[in-house]
């Protein structure tokens, strides 16, 4: 396992008029404020997609060294 922290992420919120701009910011902030324990980078994307229900358009992250 490795620990990764998302430094920048963009979700595909297009097509959902029910989500407010504040909710989009809250979702993004929650993801970037979490240290993710994952197997690899693909697992990171899958974990975040499952946790939020949103597809990811782009993602940047860093390895957290313990």
C-alpha cells in the first residue's frame, strides 16, 4: 500500500444541474484534504470515483512519505 494526497482534481460535473457550486467546492476540498491508502494510482482514481460518485477528468497527486 502507498499513501497519496490529491493536490488538484477536476470532476465531470457537467449535466447535473442539481449540484451547487458550493457543493462542488466541498467535494473537491474533501478529496484534497484526505490521505488515500491505495495500491497504486489506478486504485486512487477508483477509490475517489466510488467515494464521490463522480467521474474524474483530471487528477494530480503526491506521494506522502511516512
